C-alpha cells in the first residue's frame, strides 16, 4: 500500500491524520498497551509485533492494526523502522 491509499483508508475508517514514528535499529519494546486504536503504514525498515503469542512481521508497504488497549510487544529490524501511525480515541 502506498501513502495515498493509506490516507484514503484512514478517512474511510474515521482515523485522524497520521504522524511519523521512527524507532531505532534492533530496538525492542516489551508488553504494553495504548489507550487508542492504531492503524499504521510501514514506510522504511521492519517491525515485528507479538499479540496473544502470534508474531507478525511488517515491512515497507504493509499496514498493521492494534486494537484499543490491545497488549502487544514490538521489535525493530536492523535498519530500525519508520511508519505513519494514526491513533483513534
């Protein structure tokens, strides 16, 4: 998916304008949750997300979703990761 397609998806689903997020190479973030839903488009690098014991790897062009207060962990590839994230309350 490209940025334009992602923007249209956000509009259709009632999500606000995304912000750019960048994480460091080989970084990790243990189990945590957010007080909002997330839709994100990876634009560089890669991110592994574990939810309920299931791991998913997302690379440039992939979209990932996190539900409200969904417990998950994250790890970032050797180039780190850059993504556009939209957060809906």
